[in-house]
């Protein structure tokens, strides 16, 4: 909540010099909060409850990396329930790639955050806290536009070419691990 409060109304500048303001999506009312929590596999952490009663997401220019951010999940059809049965997609890039929370019944915080890329198909660990995710997201709004989110989105997603020492699918299956 403190990260969002500090960033509220901050100016965001894209690479072409266009300036916009970071805006907050409307907060959830008590009934909306109960409905949202009833769909989760775990109790809503107190810090996230406080965040959602302040705002439900962010809008603004986050460069070419992030197109939308919602703290209650995006309705963009992430899918992959076999990998993340109770995931919550909190951001996407507008090209079919998502940042998701892997929530399970004993989750006590909104972590970890994963980056799910569709081309190439891969899941990468992004960060171990939602707060860190938000801090890195806000770095995308102003020069030098460098962030761990951008690094994972643009550089690590090319892991097939840049890390030739990785095991193949067949090697992984045969490893017994």
C-alpha cells in the first residue's frame, strides 16, 4: 500500500517523451472484497486487503513491457490451470504474456510472482514478493526504463538461445529428479 500511495499521481514518461499520470483503479467495497476473497484458495493477506480497499490496480504508461495491471486479476484468459490451478494474473504485456501469482491454500502472502511467456512457452520466476514486483513495475514509467520486469520480459525469455547449457525436456524426464 505504501508503494502505491507514494506513486499515486506520479508522472510517467514514455520513450517518445509523452507524459501521463499514474492513475489508480477504483477500490473494492466490502461486498466486492468478500466476493473476491471467496474465489481465492487462501485467506486474503491483511496487507493486500488494505491495498484493495485503497485501489484495485494501476493504469499508466509502463513502456513496451506492461500494458495492464489489476490486483484482482485480469480477464484476459491466462489459462494454464494445469500449472497454476489458482493463479491470479496481475499484469500482462498486451501480447499474450502474463505476470501471475501462484496462490495455494496455505499462501500467507501474494508471492511468488512468475512471468508466463507464450512464445517461447516458458514460466520464469520473477520475484518472491508482490511489493518487489510493484517497485520494479514503477521503474518502467521513467528513464532509464530499466527494471527486473523488463529484464525477464525481454532478455530471460530468450533463454533458449542464451543458455545453451540448459537440459532438454527429454533430459529432464530421464534425470529422475
